[in-house]
């Protein structure tokens, strides 16, 4: 299992690096400059803060919310971090949830008015599970593990790059509890 985690991490980081190395700069046309000034390097301002709300497709990953902080460098490389808490499931006999957080590295690509940001995250995930059997009693377990999350954000900037809305899709890889997650996101850029 550790080999598959290492392979996924290597592939995700290779994708981000290849995107950064192979991406073409947006072309400047007459309508992309104003008053002789070059167009901005990105449709978004450099520093950003965002809220996430969404859903994962495994029991412990259901209904999640969190936040993200980041900064886009002059060369369109994005560095940041995120934290997400999934409420999970809560049934009479079973409860399970997960949270994860860590650093992220990505690259901003432009597709018309949208910013497409492939990225990879690396950090820690903590899982909680509780089983309550009437004849045995309640048993709980908590475990923290190394996690990676390759994904992509699709953002639509507005208010001259000071705000954005979008979607975020990622695969959270945590040993044997992997889950595909999607989130709506809203944020401010400074």
C-alpha cells in the first residue's frame, strides 16, 4: 500500500511540475492591454482565502467543509494550504468522520475567463470511528496517517480579480481509505 501512495504522490507532483513547465503564457492582444500597460499576470490577485463546502463519496467523507489560504507567485505557481473536516456518518450503531490538512502546490492555467489550477496536497488525515453494539458496548478508534490529495480547481474570478467562485475536485489518498471529493468554493483575493 505504501508503494501505491508513493506512486500517486509522484504522479501528482509530476503532473503539477509538467503543467508548470509546459504551460504557454497567455498572448497579449490589442484588447488585453489598457493604456499601454501589459495585462495582469493572472485574472486573480496574488493572495487568496477561500471557503470550501462539499461531499465525499465514502461514508467517513460525506458532507465536508473547510478553508484554504494561498498565494500565486509571479510565475503562476500556487503555494498554499487547506484544512477540511468531513462530518461523515452518524447512525445509531456506527459513527465515522475524517479531517485532513496540509500544504498544496499548484499552477494557474487560463481558459477564457476561468482559472484552472491543477494541484497536489500533502499532509495528515485523522480518522475517527465508533461502533456501539448493545451486547458489547461502545468501541472507538482514532488513527492519523500520511495523506496526499491530487486535484484541480476551476475558478471564475469577478470583481476585477478580488473574488472568485468555483469547484474543487480531488482524490484524497489515505492508506486504505481513499475517496473522491468535490467542493463548491468561494473566496477573496488580495
